[in-house]
C-alpha cells in the first residue's frame, strides 16, 4: 500500500466496497424505476397515495409503499422494512417556507425471538420481528409520537398465524387491527405487509409500449398476488393545513390554502461496515444519503430517461428550481411518450397506442407535438386575465419549442391552478382562454415532483354510480357532458374531482390517466380540441373518443380493497391459490370483514356511458384486407356497428340487428378502403357504447 493512501481515500474505498457488498446481496424486484435502487429493494419506494378519508371528511390518508414484488411464499426469510434505513413521508403546505413543513420518519428494529429454529414463526415466537419508532417534524421541531410500534408478521399461512403451534391468533385481520396505533395528536398509524394495490401489465408496457397487447395474448397484472410493505397514516386535516384550519373552515371546495404536496423517500447512511466475527453482523456510519424517492407515479419510471434516473432519486423537490428545470424540464416539455403518439414520429411503430394522438393543429393555430410551440405564441392581449400574465408565466410558458409546459409540466411539477385557461370548456363559448367551469386547483408553486392534493375537495363515495378510476379525467367528462354540471360555469362538486392527479386514490388507474394526459386529453377538456374538430361542432370528436376509450388491458387491482383504515387489503398468504382468483380464497385467508368487491363502482370511462354493457375488440389492427369484430352483449338489444373515417363521416353500416345476450363475431371486408385511420362505433338500442380506433394499411 502506498504511503499516500489517505484516510479520505480509505473512506471512499470502504464506501465503494460496502456498496458492492450491499448490491450483490439483495434480490432484485419489480417497480424498479432506476438502476441503483433496483439492487436495494428494502429502500425502494413503489407508490405514494394521498386522498381524503372516505369515512371521515376531516382526515387525510397518506400511504407510502416500499419493497416491491414480494412473493408471499418467499420464506424462510421474508421481506419487510430494513434496519439502518430512514423511511420518510414528506409534506409541503406552504410556498413561503423552505423544505418540508411536516415530516414523518419511521425507523425499524428487528429481533429474533427464537434463533434455534429455521421457521419464521413457532410456538408464539417470531424471528425477524419488526418494531418501529415514528418521529414527526412540525413547527420546526422533532417529536417521537410512536415508540415500539408493532409490525404484523408476514402472512405465512393459517398454521403459522392461527394454530396453537404458531401465533394462536384469531385470524390475520386481527393482527392488522391490533397493529394500528393512535397518537396523542390524533394520527392513526399502520406499518406492515399488504397486498400491492397497484396494477399494471408490466410485460406489455415495457415491451415497447405494447399495452393493450396487439399480439392477441391476454394482458396480465404482473403485480397480482404480490405484497408490499406499507406505511399508512390517517391524519386530521388541521395538522396538515398550513394555518391549522379544519376541513369545515375551507372557503370553497377548491380553497388554495388547503393544497399540500406529498412525497416519500428512503435514506441510508453512507458507509456499511461488516464486523470481523464472520456472523454477518453489520453497522452503518456516515452521513445520511437519500437513495430513493417518489411523488407522482411513473415520473422517474416513464418520464426520466436512464441517464438521469439515479441522480433524480438523490434529489429532493426543493433543490434549486432553475437547475431542476435545466436538467429535467425538457422531459416534460417534450415527453418521450409523445413520440409514440405522433404518426410523423414513431406512432405507426407502436400500434397499441394508436388511439392516443396529440393536437398538432388545434383550432388551426396551436400545436402540442414535440418541438412545437404550444401556447407560447399568445399575444399579450390574449394572455390578459390568464395565469400567463401573472407571476407564474415563466413557469408555464417558458419559451418556444416547449409545448407541454402548459399541461404535463404543471401536472407533475407545480400543480394546476384554478385560473384561466385551466378550467373546463363548459361556458367558454369556443374560446379556450376564456373563463370556464372550475374543476381543479392543486397549485403549489414550488418547482418539484410531489403528489399534490387539495384537501378541501369533497370525497366521491366509493359506492356512487359516478365513482370512476379515471379520476379528474372523468370529472372533466362529467363537467363537459352531464346535464347536472354542463349547463353553467359555476364551481360545483363534480364527482371524482378528488381523484388523480388531485392526490391519488387506491382505485385510480394512474397509468391510463397519465397516458391519456400525454395524449392531450387535458388540453381538449380546456377547449383545445383535437385536429379532427370541425368549427361549431362537438368537442367529442372521434380522436377524443379514441383517447377516452383507450385502456391498457388491466384496469383494476387483483383483489378487493378494505373499506376502513388502512384501506389496503391483507397481504397474500404463502398458501394462496396460484391463480389469484379472489372468489377462490378462503374467508380467513383473504376476505376482510370490511372488504368491498373489486370495482364495485360503476365505471364510466367515456362520455358518461356505462360499461360493460357492450365489450368489443377488433383484430387484426392494423388491418389489410379483412377485419374481425368480436363483441359481448349483456342483454337482448338492437346492436348497430358503424364504420367512420378520420373526419367523422359514415363509411358504411357493418351490422344493424337484434341480438340476445352472448358473444358474437363479425367478419367484414376492408380491401376497398383507403389507407388511414378509421373508427368503429358500436351502439346498443341507439345509444353509443364503444368506439374502437383501427388503422387500414
């Protein structure tokens, strides 16, 4: 060793060696949005949720999930929160302060109660038993609010949980309920394993955007029957609101003083040290380093490219705004996903996204395709009275060639203000810059990725026929088309205004909403229609209908959600049925007494039309000479199937006949059609039920 091998170099060497040891010893997982964190699943954020408590309007539910892709049967060492990690939930409620206004910090400790057995649980003793300490930072000071919090064990199986040779518990639900703590200041807290509430056809999505799948194979929820470790909080609104006001004190249901930003992180100390005894003991020294963070879903996963993913994970949303805009801004101003929704770019190469196309010549003057100018060309007179004439103009119209600075950028990085033009087209009389119907205000003008929630917005009852996993997309649809809301431009409580991206509910289909948003559906709702719009006609053009009908093929969780805190379902048991069929699970193994059926709400995924009264598919797509339409009918009805061109003109009626309930196949000839985009519309008893976008090669 050279003489000049300094202490500083030694510390760097140890840090690198410790990192390599740590990386090589941990199993990879799903939800892996960045290269480095993929090898540290114990510190890997998977999802963050924030929504108003559906059972108590005075409370907010915040959930941060970690350690993705947990196999329920993966013993004897089951995964759970790690020692030597700070798990933190961060809350911002004021643009006038620096850093967090509130932080909840969880730290965990493990104990082996019976090291003489290889079983995780035996005779009332549990190995790798987790407990936690919870600290809260608020009003400038830290305070311990939970000591020795209990983490339920993994749901190994009924003998381990319920029998006399195991824990002898009544059932797993009892363990979960007993683990819920209530603090002196009124928070409820739960930490432990749960069913992963996220749902996605990961195989299709990452196969170059093949969702829904175009090869005829069945879409799969690749997170079904997998668990995560959750940190769940139920918090009184007055603890989160910047002036400690209660929910009842809000001036309106879009009161800007009730907007919060939420994000979660995991941090490790810089150096891991292995002891010399050879027993695997370890310790940690040095400064704390953030290794993972999450606010808005899919930001680092699908917006940021590989070259900056690890760097993004190391930052907080409060880093220098100009630096963040310089490094990350263009990924929002000109998102990569938009390239696959543009036929002039790579749109024809990704047929699964064929229904998703972007306004490139809206109203004959505004283009939102990558590299276009969006609304940047507005004159000073046109900007007058809008948010673009105020102090935040540079955030929302930073320059030419940044078209999505008015929708994708604020959705992720500032929130959306209830100011012109960010209001529904209802009442605008064709002028997208005019005052319209309010439907969102979660604007918190701090540049940085956070899940922003306006806590004043009322909840949509989960058993309401209006409840939809499309969140604000469905609120916009109702505000534009439903007679209860589209006859005036007053502020009204439109169902699903409390849905993603105004916060995020467990039911919300975040992937579908974000893809529809990249495709310009928010712009259309504001009165910037798609290019197939005809002056004086309806905003509900075939392009808009195609975007609203788009889905990935997986649109709900694999099992029920609980209807009481922590709202996530019990973790899958190690003895679960491998087909993950909810109905096949035993009551003790799966069904909580507070559970509600999967998708018990009436899903309204288009212009107020219910589904699935008619469910249809069309293949092959793109088509050449022939096409087959397969559809399922739920009851006797007159079914009309019509073909329209890209301008919305009827080409021909493919079928018009009465059918009983059942599954039907319609083969038709397409060889005489010109190449281009077409739409198949299916109506039941004269009412439009589904629109399918098809391409003729």
